[in-house]
């Protein structure tokens, strides 16, 4: 398991985090333009959303190793080409054009490799049987650690070595991920369902009520979390008079508590089962969000956001474990892509909401979404308790 799943996941997770946080840093360092940085962020995420509609189907058709290696090697080549163009301005390609083009290409390839490696994690969970939640907690811990370290490492490399060093490190991690995945025979699906992509995912989700209810509950929950993420800079800087660094510190603290919650969730599921742990995590997350809506000091925000993300960490372990138990292997990639896409939809929507409502009304919006989150999670877990397809 360590050699075939965890090591490739670690290398790809590090590359994922550096792509997500490092590319925008390179854009702002190269162009010195906040507008272009925002455009680059959009250009990086739009292809990622598109990738979810095709990557799962590609994995189902061609197998994990082929898609994973292709995406990693493609990202390596794209990043190295960008590094060469930035290091050789005499070629005639403006630096702004290079970094703006790198954002969508790297974003698309990164999501393709993520879907592939997540599908491999699903296969490992099915092999683990009743210990699937332990596999998923390790995988989630790898992801959270990478996302915690990614911004810091990218910033240090860019500060002390420039864009060439950061991009070279990213390319090395991508190539390492491709090399670490063992060469093993695979039997990609050739069934008609696997060729229908998103339609196959929708069909599978409709056929699995337990998974559909959990995804629905988390979709409502993510609406509240997305609004908090989008509004936190406004709340902390404008309302509380703190710095933007203080706003970032809130989510760093939350990442640490999320890692601890993931480790605790694994042990708790061993002792009490999947449903009780999921219901408890949902209650913690909903209560923390309701409390955040009434918070008015910076320490309160730090504490409550940390508690909220601890609850979300436990919920994510439950989602991944349930997903690995229920989704048929032949359409796992397609259904995985659809569930991730659904859970990401609230984030751009929350950004638009924060952009159009007055800052004084953000607190009321958070309260409304917190109530929706509590109701959605309560309904989802009440329904899950009655479904026999839910693993114990």
C-alpha cells in the first residue's frame, strides 16, 4: 500500500498544492498586476472544472496508470517549457503570456492526475474492505499536509530561487509521481456506461441513495464553508481591522485541526462505526458555523473556523469511505468526477455572492447558509440511518 498508493499520492499531492498556490504567485511576481493574477486564478480553475467532466471517463476507459502518467508527464513538460521561456526572454515570448498560458494547462492536467490517483485510492479502499476508512484517512491526511505546506514551500522557493527554481521543483515532483506509480496490469472498463462520462456518474448517483444523500448534505454544507472562505478577507480586514496575513492564518490553523480530526475519525470509526462518527462530525460542523455567524472578535473566528474544519475533516473521511464502498469499479472515475464537481460548485458562486452584497450584509448571509447547512446535514444523516446500503 505504501509503495503503490501512498508514495505516488504524496508526490502528486505536493505537485497539486504547488500548482494551485505557486502558479498565481508566479503570475503576480512576473506581471505585478492584481488584475492579471485574478484572471490567472480563473484561468487555472475553469479548466479544472472542465477536467472533472472528462477525466473520470478517461480513467474508466484507459485505466489509472496510463492517465496518471500522461497527466504527470504532460505537466512536467508544460512547466519546464514555461521555465525555459521565462529564463530566455530573447526568444520573444512575453513573460506575461507564458505564465498566463501555464495556468489553464497546468490546472487541467493537475485535475486529471488527481482523479486518477483518487481512483487508485478507491481501489485500495475496496481491497481493504472493513478497513477502508483507515486508507481514506491516510490519503486525506496526505492531501491536507500537502495543501498546508504548498503555499509556504512555493513562496520560499520563489523568494529565494526565483520562478526557475519553483517551476523546476514542480516539474521534478510531477516526474517523480509518474515514476513512483508501479507498473501493473490493469483492466480498464470497456462497458457502454464507462463511455458516457457525466451521464454515467449521474446514473450511478441516482442508483446509490446513500451516496446521493451524503453528497447532497455536503453540497449544502460546502455552501456555508465557501461563503466563509470568500468573505473571510472582508470580515477580518474590513470589519475587524486585521491584516490579510491574519486572514490567512485562520485557514492555516484550520488545516492543522483538520489533520487531527482526520486521525481521530479513523480511530472513532474503528470503535463506533461510520454513521455515528459522520453524524457527530456533521453536528460539530453545523454548530461551529452557526457560532461563527455570531462571532465578533478575531480569536473567536480562529477558534470557531478551526472547529468547523475539524468537523469537515471527519465528514470527508466518511464521504470517501462510503464512496469507495458503494461505487462500482467500472464507473468509479466518472462518479468520482461528478461528486467532486458538485462539491466545488458553491465556491465560485460564493465569490460572486460576496462581490454583489454589501459588507454589512455578509453576516446575515452567513447566518442563512449556516441554518441551511444544519438542516441539510441533519436531513442527510437522518436519511442515511435508514438506508441499508450504508456500511457500518
